[in-house]
C-alpha cells in the first residue's frame, strides 16, 4: 500500500496532507536571469496548479543565500493518488522548461507529508 494513502506513519506521526516539491538551483549571472525565468514559468503554471482537486496551497520558496527555487504543492492526502496519477498537474512539462533554462541546475522533485503544527 502506498505510504501516502495511510493517515499516519506511526501513532505520533499522523498526517492529512501530502506535498509535491519541484526544485532547482539558480545563479546570480546576468542579473539573476535564471531565477526570473523560473518565476515566469511558475506564473504560467500557477492557475492550473491551483485547480488541482484537493489542493490546499501552492507555495514558492526562494533562498538568496543558497540560491534555491522551490515550488510546493500541498494537497489533501486522500486526493494525492489522483494527483500522482495525473502526472502531478503538468510536472513533466514544468521540469522540461526548467531544464532548458541556462543557469538552472539540480532540477529535482520530492514527495513528503506536510502538516502545520
């Protein structure tokens, strides 16, 4: 059984939300052109991400020190299976666009549970 279809890993680690993270590293070259391009791509996809059944939030994280660019799509755990089966709402196209940008590297994804405490 898929671990994200459960409601807890252990008694003290319960969850009701799962997040899919898309991330990469950007550079300060050319007045941060790679960061600007990543932000533009997110803006193009944002409306579709917010339409995902069960979406709770879409967050963007940018670290100026370590030059991270991250997008976190938080969905209700009971809707995660459908989100995954749909290809994570255009994830492949989004990642392909990131991979085509000069100055971006380390394009990766990760799935994890996420809860406010």
